[in-house]
C-alpha cells in the first residue's frame, strides 16, 4: 500500500529523520530479549544489509527478515530511502524456530516548495507460514501509515508559531494532528486532559500560546469533548486579559451547538470567534488560531455525525407532519360538496408526489436488490 503526506521541512531533513527511525531495528534489541539483530554487510554509509527477527512463544514460529537498506538520490532530484528483502551468504536460512518473511518499504521524498516536502511510503509484507494475508494487512497498514504521520508530528512540533506559513497549512496540519491524536482520548475527561497537556507541551507553537493564555488547553478540551449542553457564564463579555478557566470551559461548550447549527465547520468557527471578544483578540494576535480551529472542527464533524442526523430526522419529521396535515384537510374538504374538488386535487398531488419519490428511489437502488429497494421506499 502507498500513503503520502506533506511535511513542512526540506527533503534532506526528512531523509535524516527516516534514517534515524530505521535505527529502531537495532536499538530494539536492547529493550526486548524477543528481538534478534545482526549486521551482515555494509558496503557504504548509504547501504546496509542486516538480519532482524522477532521471537514468538511456542507453538507459533518467529519471523526473521534479511533486508538491504539503501539511500540514494533519484535522477529527478527526489530522495529515496528503501528497505527490501534480499539474500545473503551469511544468512542462507532462518535460525531454528523462525520462518523467513518478506518485507519491502520505500520512502520517496520530493520537494514541493522551499519549505514543504512530500513524503510517500510504499509498503509490502508477507509473513509466510500459515498466517493469512488479512492478518498481514493488519500489521502492514498501521506500520505504513505511522512513519509519514510521525514525520509530520516530529517537524510540526519543532516549529515555533513565528515560522508557520502564511496560508495556514502548518496550522491546519497541527489541528488535524491534534484531532487525530485525541480521537480516542476525548471519551475520558482525565485521559483527554493528560494527553492534551502532553500534546501542547510538545508543540513549540501551542506551548507558546498556552504560556500566554493558560486557559487555552482547558477550552480546547471542552471543544474536543464535543458534548451538546448549555454553556452559561459571562465569558461573552470578558476580554482576553480577564479570562479564567471557568470562562474557557463556558466558551468551549458553546462550540458543539454552533457546529450543529452551521452548514460548515468554518462558519461555526466564525460565529464562535465573533461571539467572544477574547477569541477575537486571540485570532488577531495568533494567526495560527483560526486555521488550527477550522481543522479541528472539520475532523470532529467527519467523525461525529450528530448534526447530520438531527437535520435529516428534522426534515423527515417535517415531511410527515406536512403529509398528516394535508390528509386531515382533505378529509375535511371531502365533507363539503363545494370544497370536494380541492380535496381531490390535494390527494392527487400527494399520490403523484409519493409515486415519483418511490420511482426515483427504486431507480437509484435498482442494483441493490428488491429488499433494499423496499426498505428505502418505506
């Protein structure tokens, strides 16, 4: 599989980061007795053949890899760091209790601008033995996605707010990264606070913002929890210098309702900022704030569809009420000879409308079987 991410750093720095991460194969032997590692050949600083294996408890056999690790510059100027299974005379066969597996990982780093590079990773793994491909994929997919994401995290954490790009790409990446990392933790108040404090402490830009506004992580936690409740408080009248943690809680709790009532996350953030003078000042003094919050809310909206469901059910209920009112008025008109033609016209329009909707639904779902069509029509 292939995964790509944009990273705010020049290619050589990203290549150095990837090289450093690959050293984990060697250092893992110091932290675990279940790992074997040995270097078989090194013809140059950019080419290394090594054996790496992971022991497994009986009756499962361990897995051993013999791979060549290379670094080179391609003809188009891109940098490539690659690791591929190979054969070597010093490791003709796996040791006792191991099965030789196959693995390929390639990292291509291409410059997109003087400050932004594209990191593309391609991974393949075949564990061998009786392990099915489905199980292999459960290992390959997270592993393949981890390195580009970790590279993005590593470099964005090192950037101060003053070095963030003007269009807001760095702030957007930081916001998406925060929402991604807090996705599971937001269900637990204590865990969310712990992980959020860690994230803010590691990010140079957010740490500077939190030092100026100590209540900022508290407000961010309430936004990430995304629970719909009444905010209350007097935060809407306070300025930035007078803000407290209690005001931050009230401010953060207003966001879910705004997210429900606006068509886009950006519109919700606009209304949120305009409702609080302190946030307006924060938006003016910290250019990263607006694109950062837009990215956080965009991610929250993608994983929490309560607003979509509420709008859908509200529309369906209004349609049912409209149908009930038309039927009621038709029964009233049918009782009078003067208004009976109006009742027939209303009932005809309802019948035609329902038939058109049923026909369109059946046409759209014609390839999904009659049971699905019947369910959608009803």
